[in-house]
């Protein structure tokens, strides 16, 4: 689970479903939860705990063009918006 940090994911359940996040950490407990942030609603300083079962991986952290290395909230937000724009261009 440690290798998933930097992956781009989409929430598939909860009030934040359909939002795109980046995995920024792993919870220390054994519940299978990760810490996600989007730079706007959930900042890097206060990430949201999210169960892995409630996330769909859009881009794995191994791909350099789709992984995010921790920076500022503004950089994270612009990275996610650019990723969403590229995904929309691929679809239509």
C-alpha cells in the first residue's frame, strides 16, 4: 500500500463521490485507509481519510506524467485540474 502514494484516484462513494484526489499518505492503523487531498476541499495539511475500497485508481504512481510529488495546495489543485482536462480530451 506504501507504493500507492502519488496515485490519482476518484472517489466512488460518500458525499465526495466523483471528486478526483491524490493519495498523499497511508493511515497507520490496519483499516486499509489512505489519506487523500485535492488542494481545495481537503488540503495537504488536513487530508481526508478514505477507505481504499471507496476509491478507483485513475493513474498509478509509477507513471511519471501522472504522479504527483508533494508540493503546495495550489500545485496539487492545478495538477488535478490538468489531469481532469486531459481525461476529458481523451474521452471526447
